[in-house]
């Protein structure tokens, strides 16, 4: 019989530990966060290559979130503005979902398509 260690670490936490990811949430967990600011920054991907990404700094969090186009569209829709400067102070709900990417199903961080109360 296999015993589970008291504390476990998801391997993805070691690949890009500077940004929040789907692995930071428990299965089925939704997390309400408040955006501190949004900007475009040069980041190093998991393959070591540098690329420009949209980064949301989160109020009270140690790690920011990388925003993909899907999440940006949802934030713009629920907060009635496409302007990233106007997203500061706005709250969103994030969760982990299985999505098709690069020809396979993977866990990804998503913004829920509703405005949090």
C-alpha cells in the first residue's frame, strides 16, 4: 500500500514559480482576487525563450497572473471596459479548467464569466 506524504508539491510549481497557475488552486476551487494593475512584460517561458505577456498584479498576492487573450476578453466583458488601466481595483473569480491547447487537454487558469459580488 502506497502512503501519501503529509505535504506534496505539484511539479508545475517548480517550472514557472513566479506566476500563479492552475496548479495553485484546489480542484473545484474558485478564488476571488482583485487586480492591482495590468501591464505588458517580457517573461521567460518554460522553454527558456523570452516573450511578451500580459501580467496582472493581484492585491495581496506574492505572485502575479499571466493573462491570455481568453481571460482578457472575459475581464473586458464583465467590467465593461477593454482598457487595462481601468481594470485596477476590479475583482474577478479565477478557477482551474481543462482546455484544449497544443493538441491536448491541459489544466489552465481561467477567469469566470461573471462579475463577482
